[in-house]
C-alpha cells in the first residue's frame, strides 16, 4: 500500500498523528480529494500543524509568542510566492497532515502548511490563482497520475485475494488506524480496508473471509495474545466500549477469544456499574457458546449483582447446568448485599441440602445476612456449622461472628467469641468496640480500647470513628480529650470524618468552644463538617451562631445538602424566625434540591410554631410522602393553636390512610384536647390508646390527662387520677396539678402538690413561685413572705426566662425577671441574627 499511497497523488483516507504545543501525539481523521488540476479541498478534521519548522522561531518575543509566530509565517509565505521554484510541492503526495504542503529545497527547516492557523488571510486567495504545477515546473517535481495510484491499489488487492498467505494480518493487533490492515511479507507493501479509494468490492470480499482462514496461511495465530492484551489494557484504562468493540470484531470473524477476555470485560462493566454494556458482553458469551462455563457464570452473576440487577443474576444462576460452591456463594452474596437476607439464608440452606459444603466466604456472607435481618436463631445455626467445618479459628470468620452477635443484641456471645479467638487483629477490636457502642455500653468500649493498646494492637481510623461515637453518647469529656490526643499522635488529625465526629463529641459534652476550635482547625471541611457544627450550636440553643454559620457557608461556596437545610430550618423553628426560615427554604429550592420528608416535616413545624397554621397545613397537603412524624407534627401544630377538633379530625384521617399512631401522636392529641377543653373526648382517647392501639401510657400521657382535667377545673378528679396512676408520678405531674391549682385558686390542692414537688426537686424555684402566686391571689401576704423566705433559706433563685422575637429579619432575646432582688432589669437585650 506504500506504493499505492505514493502513486495516487491525492492523499487518502488515513490516520496520522499531529503535533501540538505539548508535543503529545493524537490521531486525526482527514480526507483529500484526488485531483490533477486543483489543490485538495480542506480536510474534514485537520490538526493544528506546527507553525514553522525553522529554528529562528526560538527568537520570537517571549512577551507575545503568537505575534512572533504569525510574523514569521507571513515572512515565509512572502518568500514562497516570490519564487515558488525554490519550494517542493507535496500537496498531492503527502502521506498525512503532519507533512508540510510546501518545503524549501535547500533549507529543510523551512516548511509551510496551508491550514496553519497563523497564516495570513491572503494565502488561500493567492494559492487559488496559481496554476497547479506552476511550482512543479520550477522545481522539476512531476505530479503523479491519479489513475496510476488507483490501478496499483487494485492490483495489490488482487494479489492479496489470490494468495493471502503472503500477507500479514494486522487488523486486531494494530495500535492505531495509521498502521495497515495487511502488509506484504516480502515487499512490505501495505493495504488499508478503509482507504481513500473506498472500493466497495474490497470490503465485501474481506467480510466474507474468516479471520482464521487468513491466519492459517500467514501463520499469525501467535499474535492473538497481543490483541487480547490490548483488550485487557483498554478495560484497565476505562475504555470499555473500545475493548468490547474489538472482541465483537473477533466474534464476527469466528475468532474464539479466551475466557479471561470475557472476564476482563465483565470486570470493567462491574467497575463502571454499566449494566447495558454488561448485557452486551453476556450476549457475546451466549453467542460463542460459553454461557455454560461456571467461571464465566460466576463473573456474570457478580456483574449483575454489582450493577443492581439481582433478578438477572438469579436468571444466570438458574440457567447454569451445575452449581459449585463459588456460584452458590456469589448468588447468596448478591441477595445479602441487596437487603434480601431471608432469601440469602434460604439459598444457603438449599446449598447444604444439595451436599455442597460451604467455604469460608460462604459462611462470612450468610453471617452478614443474618446480622442485617437480624436473625439470631439462624446465626447460631450457622455458628454451629462453622465449628463442624473447622473454620472457627479463622480471623475473618471470627470477626464476622462478633459483628453478627452484636447486631442481634447478644453482646455476651460476641464477647465470648472475641475472647476465644486465638488470633485477633484490629478488625476484631473494631467489631467488638462497635458491638459495645451499639448496645450503649460506652464505658466497656473505652475499657476494651485501653486493653488492646496495652496488648500492642495499633488502632486505625475506623477504631477512632467507633470510639468517638461511643464517647459522645456517654458525654465522657476527659476520655474524649484523651482520644483526641491519641488521634493526633496516630496522624489522623486531618481526617475529615474524624474531625466532624470530634466536633459532635465536644458539642454533646457541652464544650461548644472546643467544638468550634476543632472545626476551625480542620484543614479540609466537607458539608458533613459544617452540618455537625450547625447541629452543635442548635443543641446548645445558640441559634444566632448557627444562622451566622449558614451565611459563612454561602460566602465560602460550600453547598449545603438536604440534611444541612433541615437542620437550619429546625433552628429557625425553635426561635420562630419565620423570615430567615423562608429565605433558607428558598435557597434550597434554588439550589435544585427537592425537599424530602424530613424537610417537609421541619417546614410544617416551623410554620406551626410561628403561628402560621394555614401555611403549615398547605405544606402538609402538598407533601408527596408523609410518615408518622409528618402527621404528629401537624397534630402538634393544631394543639399549640388550641384547635383540638382539627387535631382529632386529622387523627382520624391518619388512621384511614393506614398510618398507625404512636406515643407521640397521642401526646399531641391529648394536648390539643386539653387546650380546647374537650374533656370527654380526651378521656375516651386515653382509654382507647392502650385498648385499641396497643400504646402503653408514659409519664407524658399522664401529664396530659392531669392538664386536661386541671384546665377544665376538675382539680379533685385530677388529684385522684394522680393517686391512681400505676407508676410513681414524677415532679412534672405534680407541677402540672400545681399550675392548675394556681389558675383556679385552689389553696389546699396547690399546697399538697407543692409539697410533693419540693420533695422531688428541692432546688426548683418554679413551685415556690406558683404557690406564692396562689397565696398572693388569696391576699395571704404573710404566707407569700414565708415562701420567699423559705426560698432564700434553701438558696433557691428564680432563673430569668428568655423569649425570642424576630423584628426586621433580626432575632431579639428579651429577659423577663420576676424578682427585683436578683439585680436584673426588664430592658431587652438585642441580639442580631446577622
């Protein structure tokens, strides 16, 4: 084909590497028409050619290199048009776009390209008026005849088809389209199927030839591994479509690729989670008759499972003629990883019934399925099978057993497995500490951590993640600080997850300044870190700081996620900051996030607490998804506004839609009945709560009933209700009765309620204030003085109350003081939210 390419004169359809400024080669596709009288038209895609291959380009001004290149290019074109005889004309026989169109005869560094982007605009006009061959007359370079090139190409193809054994077949091993498809063994002449000649009979005849037919003559089967190696490299580089296309070409030519080739393709599909391409590979496997191969079947099941199609994975499993332990294990793992633990356990039992002995991986997989359900009974049965199979001493199996027992709530069995392990690693430590943490045994988790350090086991970042969660749950500040120090010593202080957990740990321990210090010192912060800091402020009631953090997030370009927005909205709800809440919600919508059920619940709560009950109901009605929290929040909103009938109607609607009321639901409904004076309805709901709905009354429910009776003036009934409670009433119950006695001026019941509260909470100032108000309303000032003296004697002081108000998009906190002796004034303290 080399001769054919040179003889044709018009370029051709080929691939060529082009140069750019970073000297990296890439392939571009170009086409030029064959013509003896006119210069070739522009290519379809032309690479940016080198500007000028002249060393003088190095002297171009560093301040404006493009201007220097354009000036030098214009100078060369002027030199060319002044005497074309000094230049070679290569337009008709250049092999690819890298070669110049014109090259100086004596100074080889001087070269010109017609499609150079630095060419002056007048170049094409002047070239068009030149007669083709004018340069050749001076240069003595004759234009090859096109007909000769066509004839030579047809002759070469005829030689190829007459005896393919004399040609190398490079179609499946060529590294780029520039390389020929066929090359003669002796003369080294080359042929391209996709040539500029575009001979239709060539393509048709090549398509009818089997690849093996040519190889049988040329003896090139030894080159097949190179082609398969290219498939593997393409898969590793993520070029899955190219690799798959190469294998499809082989299949069309009746080439049987090895099994490892298809496994490589399936792994590539698995890494990219590309189900469509995976099905294409599956189709090739079926077409080549390899679908019954267990090795490929295992790879197919794994691919379908990892791509999210368990149904396809099961179909492949069922279609296999024989099932070995690897196929069983893979399909069991597919179901377990997709949350279908029951089916995974069922398949494991079927495998045992068919006489297939589980291997270590199968035991680990089914134990994880038992942990996710959770199913303690099945887990214990698997444990017995593990002992019978002799895998009880395996570290991985032991770690999985610890995890299974811990997640099933059997921490003693998990501890026993841990203690019986002959060899333990850091994963064993993490599994046991996580088990303690899941059961709320933070102190035991910390003790085990100290023990393992003494035994020389080096904790990893997962260990610290688990421990931080455990220590935050028990608010162990000193131990938390020690853990923080250990994290720094271990080199994990820059870990984003650990930083966020440290913020949470300090916040739960009440050390908000330490939490902010950790937050500020983090070298990298993600949205979880910001959310943790916002939650920390919200938990401490520092709403102003939380909202200020929102502004800082926007300034630093951090995009909140749906959880962060929900936290901010909740902070606005707690202070009735309606305007700021509306702005945050608007920001969320503009960011493209769709409000989920959590955000919807928070919006309902915010509008209800701000007194906008109609807006709350509108949000409630427009929510596409509602859970029991949604209904409880709306019912609580009605209760806060004293709309008891609406709350009861909503409760009935909730039951009609199949949502089961819980304890919180009845607290809200009973509270709404109390505020609306619906005594009989409240009593009926309290009675039906346990009988009809299976909800066991808690202290909150009893407090609601006492408040219901007390508000209605049935103080005797309320006191009798307290005395008949099946559980010991707490201070909240008696305080509720004392408040009702104060509202109705009942001295005797008020005094008895006061005595009960003081016995339980002697340092609480509220009962003193309420009883003092009762005596003051009855004009018994001596008793009032005695109560105030009693408060002073026991050192009880009234804590000033605080109310939040939003004025002009700013939050204000007004402190109200009931005792002038405290030295506090009634002046409001203004706090800006910005």
